[in-house]
């Protein structure tokens, strides 16, 4: 399936037009005036808050005296709808990032990572606490999550997942016991996929460096695209690109990996928990 990520590409486009302006030696004020737009409008485009049209991109190339065909391609891509929009969902900016990522480092405390969830487990999660949501919307939410899983086994440009999961997520019954048994069996199967590295952080490890909650770090194939630290909370999410904070998140994740059980021990614990159901 061909997937596009307009918001991500909009940010990439924003960085590019900002660099072009700076190379041309123009301030935002001077460039905006020459482009017949307000300084605030140009600022929003350079911050990725709004997309730059192909026409505006051409005007910028003329003003900055540079030919950049990739800039025009980015401008076109930034105007496209994200593949998940066809399912009527308004995600918190995560699917957009994951669509473009080459690697995901995921730490989860209370739930199984989305990329490793079964259909029934995901459905039970979406149903919990969501009153007034139509059954069709639930079906759409589940469908998007199942499509996301496909990238782990794609032959071309597969997504690599390194996940650390707290034992609590494996012992919390989501849906019926049969749903959890199926989910745990699925984890054991997924742990054997070459693109997946799954570790469990056992209760016996005691307090650890990420007691405050889950987080995800996304890496991208283009070195020009900075890694993103993603943190979701009940009413929204944070997208952190500041290098020092992303680095701190990576250090946290590596500490969690070193504290967690290795892959083999993790699989044995998952199997033991499943047998207890």
C-alpha cells in the first residue's frame, strides 16, 4: 500500500524553505514583503504550521535565485491527504510520524504496543471509556491499527520495532481472558519477526527510570529529518524535536533495555503469563 504523510512532509518542507531563505541572506520580513505575504504568514510556513503551495514555492525559488525540483515535489506531497484520513480518524499526529519512520523505539507501561496488538485487543482498548462513539468509527480505528502492523513485514522498507513493555501491560486483562490469551500468543509470534525486538520489564526490576509513563522515539531514514520523541497523554500529545531532549529520551530507553529481560527470557515470561490465564 502506498502511504503518504502530509504533516511530516509539511515540516520537512518548512525546514527547506527556511534554509533557502537563510542561504539567500534575507530576513523573514524582507522575504515576506517580496513574496507579498505577511511576516506572520511566512513564519507559519517556515514552522510547518501551514503548507506552502506549489505556486508559493516557485515564487520563493525565484526570489532566492535557486532551482529546487524536490521543493516542488514536497509542496505537492504536503497537500495530499494522509492515508488514514480515509478512515475518518483524527489521530494525535502519531500515525503521520510512524508512516515516514524507519525505526520505532517504544516503551509501554499499561498496554501492549500498538504495532503488536491483535484486532480484538485493539477493539477492546478503543471501546474502553469511549461513550457515544459509533461502531463504524471503532471499526475504522481498528482497521488503521491493523494496517500499521503491515509495515513490520513489508519486503521493501520495513519498519523496525524495538519495544520494552512493562509486565503490568501483559497482566492487565483487556477484553476477555480469551482476548488476552490470543494477544500473548501473538506477541510470542511477533517476537520471532526479524524486524521486532521485544523485551519485558519485569516487576522484579523494581523502580526504573521511566516510572512517569510511556514514550516513543521515532527515527527516520533521511539524516536531515530529526528524530522525534512522542509522548501521549489523556487529552493530547507532545512532539519533541529538541536534540537534547530526544537524546535524553534515547538514554532512558537504553537504560530500560538494559534493565529489562533479554528477548529469550521475555518470551518465557510471556508464555508463563499466558499459561496462568
